[in-house]
C-alpha cells in the first residue's frame, strides 16, 4: 500500500461514501450497497480497491464478510498532509496582506 494507492482509492466518491458508512461501524457488502444504484459485483470491486489500499479490513462472520475501517489506514495521508500544513498559515497571511493592499 502506497500513498498513491490510497489517493486513488479515495478519488472515487462511491468509495468515500462506503468509508463514511463504515465510520459508523462494521457492515457487510449488502448493507454498504443500500441506497446505491450499483450491482453487487461493482460493490465487491470497490471493496477490493479499499482493501488493497489498506483502508479497510474484512472478517468472515458465518456466511458473510464483515468490513470495517483500518484505523491506521489513513496514516500515510495524514503524514502527507502534515508536510504541507506549515505552508498554509504563511500563504493565508500573504493573501490577507494582498487583499488589504488592494482595498487601499
């Protein structure tokens, strides 16, 4: 799993929606599919992408697979964002200065 894999997985709105549902707790594929106009095989493909990116994990429970978020799955994204966090305050300050100068 690389940052690229994670960003590719998160680029799809359906997968982000599935992660949001999983943030409320464990679900099976049928529960994740509710309200989505897509086939079970399409849901399975999305789950495979999320799993290969290290964002979710699965566990067999009887005849069903249960999915849940891997808590450390987003750590590479958080680390990536942290590298750029320091740039924002300076840029916002420069933008404020520019806007003040434009108002004068």
